[in-house]
């Protein structure tokens, strides 16, 4: 049985654990180009509009060792590689079993003088290393 299976098992989607934040939104998700249409739709903005859209994110451990970031049931990015490793190790030490959630902010967009547009990103409100909220 792999680490992710041990951690989150088959009932992973049934229980959501809230993680503690500090209001700084300092953890940036890796939001590749394939996620931009979903982020634009969720944010309700186009890439030429600057935005900061508060929302809630789910952190979803994947069988390949990645940790996906989902907002409104759409994958919008993932934790960067070393952060995913740290996250999974810390989740194990905390005995977490299930998905985790945190506050998030969709940010980005800008219109340049030369017609270029900005991309969207996601900032997560997490203390690092992770902690369960209220503990």
C-alpha cells in the first residue's frame, strides 16, 4: 500500500480537514497553462483584468505523489514538488486521513501596453509546516 493510500484511503472524499492559515496567503500553487481556463471561469475575470478573488481550496493527494489544488470541484494547480513531499510527510506525522481544505485567493491578470495579458495563480492561506485548524 502506498503512502497516499495509507494516508487517505478509499474514504478520502468523505471527510474534509481544515488547515490553519495566518492570513498571509504565502503558499503559491503551481498553476500551469492547462489550468488557466478553469481559473478564469472561477474568478469571473479575463486575463486582462487584475483580480483577487477569495475562495476555498481542497488539497488532494494523488497516487503519483502530487498534491492537487481544487477549487469548486475543478483542479486549478498543484503544490510544488518539494512542498508536496513536505505536505505528505507532515500529514502522516499528524495522522491526517482525508482531504484538507484552506482559504485561498485567485490572483492575477493584467493588461500590458504591448497587448500582453497576465495569467492567474492561486495563493493558499497555510502556515508551514501545515497544522490542523483549531489545534
